[in-house]
């Protein structure tokens, strides 16, 4: 196993890593809308989702993967009523390549954010 770390995404805020590579697969920790400097992006679910994808792209790159090699995404959303708005942003990042996905409404997310996404990707 290899731990992935990049300063281009927020640092782990607990006893975990940004992601782990096992063989040729990368497993990310959930990314929330924190900047690499640790500042929380407030605003609607779309604004927060764009920051989440910026973080995902950074940890994927550090792992030698990319959004194009994601095989599975898990989306945690605070309010399923925001799903259409979130889906618009999601579709900007996964337009031609469409990995498997789960989306779950949850009662609460870290720092009371509106969205968190984790991915599993093939390392090139």
C-alpha cells in the first residue's frame, strides 16, 4: 500500500490520509469543499461541488490517476432536493466518461458542508 499526499488539496483533518493506492487502484478519502489552505467554501451545493472536484483532481493527479480513470464515485449529499443542481456540476466533470456512482442523502457531513465525494480510480 502507498499513501497519497498532496499540498494541492486540503490536509486530512483526522487520523486518515487523502488516499491510498493498492496495486493499481486508488481509493480516495471523501473530499469536502475545503481549499488546499483549509478554508471552507460556503455557498450553494454547486459552488461547493466545484471545490470538491478541484480537490479530487488534485489527489487523483498525486496518485497518477485522473477523473478519466475513475471507476466508482460515491456522493454524499445533505439534501436530496439539491440533487439536480449537484448533477449538473457532476456532469461537467464526467461528461463522456461516466463511472459507476452511488448518491446518498445524509443527516450531516463534516463541517456541515452540503456535499462530500469519494472515488476509486485506476492508476495509470
